[in-house]
C-alpha cells in the first residue's frame, strides 16, 4: 500500500479523523475551496479551464487512490476514503458554473451552500443510476456514484439558479 494513495484517498488523513467523513472531510473543504475561488473574482474562462483540469486530476488520481486504499483495508468502500466526495462535490460546481451569474459574496455563499446540500442529498439518497454505479469494482465503483451525483446536483443547481435568476 502506498502512503501517497492513503493520503489522497483520505484527504491527508481527514477521512480517518473526522466524524461523518464524507460530509466533513470531503464535501465541506471542497465547497469552501469553491467559495474562495468565486470570491477571488477570477475571469470565467480561466476559472473553468482550471476547474476542468482539477476535475480530471481528481478523477484519475481518485480512482487509483480509492482502489488502493480499499484493497489495503480489505473493504469495498471504506468510510475514511473521501476523495470520491471531493470529486463529486467539485463536479457539482463545475457543472453549474457556466449557467450561473454570481453577484457578491452573499449570493456566492448561497450558491455554494445550495450545491453542498444538493450533492449531499444525491450522495445519501443514491437514486438510480447512482446506486447501480457504486456496484462497479475497485476505485471506479467508489468514485462513480459520487461523480454522477455531482453531475446531477450540478444540473439541479444550474436549473435552480436559472429559476431564481442567479
């Protein structure tokens, strides 16, 4: 087992240390990172380009690290593995961002909070096809349901934003 895989899979050990690891150790830091990115007021094109690059890296490295950590622990989807929540939460905002017109910090915080709640709802409820995706083997199975949940949550967030004029 690689220490690097464990660090990535558990978000530098947070998944092993915090209660409710998916929420606290994976989703919440990711939501806060997006809030900081939005507050920086970066131009949309560079922000989207960087966000896509981060998403690809999270997916590729996450599948590897989650699979290694699951094999090391002898469990198909260990609770301390939170890289799947990081990647899924990241995708929530990446999918919604092109469809949102964000104002100041209060509106950005509302969007980030809404995306957090939507992703957590999809992650907990696991409607079809999310429930089917988690049955895939290894790291792909650990990651796939959260990635799809992030895309679904992002689509709902974008629709909600359009409806509310965000």
